[in-house]
C-alpha cells in the first residue's frame, strides 16, 4: 500500500529558521493520523508546508508519490489534497451554499455527498456563514473541503473555539470519512484523548521535533507518557 503522504526528514520554518526539524511521518489510504503537541510545536507549520504554503528548508514531502518541491499550492490541491486550516477560512459574507460552490469550483464537485456527512447544513444553506454558530462554521469548512472528493484531508484544530460536546460529535465524522471513502486524514488537535479515540496512529511533536509516535489506542492507555512527551521528557 503506497502512502498518500510521506514526510521525509523534514526541516521547515520561516525566513530560513527551522520550526520543524527532522520530521518523518506517513499517512496511508483510509487511515486517520493525529499530529499532537503543545502550542508552538510546529504542527500547523507542518500542514502549511505540506500544502505548499511554507517552503521546505531541507528534506522532502511526497504527496501521492510525488515531491511537492517546486509545485504551487493549487497544483498540489488539484491532485486531491484538501486542507481545512486553523480558523476555518470561510467567506463570512457569503451563504453556506455559496461557500460550498466556491469549494466545488476547484474541481469535480460532489456537494450532495459532502452534505451527507453534515446534514445539519441542509436547512441553513441560505444563511450567511458569519451568522452560523462555531460548530456550524466548522461543519461548513469540512463540507467545503469534501466537495472535491479529496484523497488526503488535513484538518487543523477542528475544536478551536468549540465546546467539548460539539467536538465529540464532529471528530468521529473524520473516522467515518476515512472508512467510507478510503481518504487519508491528518488531524492536528488539542483535545488529545478525543483525537486518539478516532485515530489509527499518532505523532507527538515537542519543540519542533518528534517526541513519540505509535498506535493511537496504545498511546491513549498511557496518559503519563503523552504528558511527558509534551514536556519534552521522553527519551
């Protein structure tokens, strides 16, 4: 089985200064992978680099078996990478339906299928995105990404600004998407134990470097080990 995403000895950051150092990570078809770690660990930078928005300093990233070096973000996205960024990046003056159409405009669209994962949006298609609740906005951001039937879906901080009960409803949908479509999912999430419940595997970044990795179910059993990795105390 060929990996959808393969990050190889990645060093990436800003203005030539590495924020992430020596990272190796893979995501396979139908797999949910959690990328965990404290604020400032380099999780968002990893996703931005994978999307082509932050340049690689050294190492490589292969998406669908091809290096992203020298490729613009829209070229990577066109091949089947969808990125739901931190903060959702919606068009708040546009309606739910209009936001979905903009997502669909990037390629072959399946709005109906995307709404199937978030049926609550069907009754508010004419409502402006700026008037939605935080949970509804996150559902819209996810649905918009799904309109292009991505092969690899990256989700950055789905839970940002949401009540835990809403997060508990939304995170399992990522598991369903991976199982039903065969897409790979790379999830950055602060709700560690919720993320581990839906993930197959997990990586923990600390100070820009990989602190631990492994089977998500096994990692969930040992909270002390995860806490230590967040503090940079693992060896």
